[in-house]
């Protein structure tokens, strides 16, 4: 399905801590890549245990201070559970409940394997222990997983592709079923107690917000394959992707939310101006 030619982007932070320079870079990139008035904001707060209202308030304040203006309304994922449930139902033919804990997965993978265990964007590659189970047997402690082999069999072409404006020099990226199974595996569509997952929510909401260009850090590149597969299964358009570089500290380590000293709030309190931040990140 074709996407519109309007460049509509979003910044999609999770309110699990204070925003730092890496977020400022992501937000400024999304704004710069959007057509005028087409930069949106989404609060990714499906994890009720980790997300806090005070961090959400701080997101609005920090973005305001940076001089960013987003077009209303802000989409809050906690308001969207019915939409995710609906998508989960549509994915039921390619889904199964899974009761494996991390230790079970580790044990199952260790048996045939020596050395480092295979890992993908969501951690260890699931060995398929519960794949024989059916969605109508789902128990309260189960997660729901996507049966990737069955999902690939349901779509007409045997490989997926997406365009990246930043990487790849104009050649689309492509992945086939065997590569997907090896590098990513049966991902979780719905986590315990959440009724959704990062991957499912992002796909549903990018479509609901009409996002035509997804700007995000290159650390999420492999996750994008999951999103393209879900778009195909749900007949949603695949946006253009723009995986950008990550902002690192002087030692080359990625910035983290727990690193409060580099938060935008701390920089602001130390007298750093929004103009200085833009300059430092290459946006002036
Ligand atoms: N919420 C995600 C994050 O904080 C980004 C969303 C996305 O680009 O998919 O890293």
C-alpha cells in the first residue's frame, strides 16, 4: 500500500526518565524531516510500572524549552489499548500463547548450543517451545507471540523490504523468512499485564497518526523488520524509514535516561541554552 507524499513524522518518547541529548537529537531530527505543521508527538507509556506522569510533564516542558512545536493532538498509548486488542485479534491466526520465562528460554537454547546464545532485537531468539499452543488456550500468565514462519506463509511475497533515506544509499533493505527467523525469531506481540508490546503499538499508532517518515535511532534498525512484517499482516502502509546516528558521550557510550547529569533539565539548570544544544547537535 502506498504512503502519502506528505512528510509526517513523530517523536515518540517513553516517560520512564528525563530526556537527554540523544532525545533532543531524535526530536530535532523528526521535526526537521517533517513538512511544516506535520511533526507529531506520541507518548509511549504502555509500561505502567516504568512510566511516570512527572516524566511525561517533563517531556512537554523540555521540548517546549528546546523550541519544538508539535501539531495536536498528542497521542498517548495508554489511551489506545482497544486499538491494540483489535489488532491482536486480527493477528490471532499467526499467534500463540507462551508461558516460557527467561530461564526456560536460556535452558532450551543452551541444550543444542555451545558458547554465546543467539540474540536479536528483543533479546534471546525464542526457541519455539510453546509454538504448538493455540490462542484460545491463553492463560493469565502467558504472553502472546507471533509465529513468524506462519506469518511469512500468509503474505504473498517471501521477503520484506523497506526504504531508508539515511542508510543504504537508495537500495531498499530486504529480509527473507529464513533470515528473519535466524536474526529475530518469534517476537512478543502482547506482554504480561500489558495487552500489547512496543512493536505492536508502534505499528498501529504510526498508521493511526499517518506517519509517512519514521525517524528513529539506528539501534532500532532490526526492530524495523518486525514492524514491516506486522504492517504486511495488518494491511497497513510501510512508511519510509530514516535511521539516524546515536548521540554518545565522550567515552563513546550511548546516553541513557538513568544518566541524569546529561539530562536536558541538568543542562538547562547549568545555564546551557537551547541554541547551544542545537549547535552542539548540528541543527543550527
Ligand atoms: N519509544 C521508542 C524509544 O523511546 C522510540 C519509538 C520508535 O521510534 O519506534 O526509543
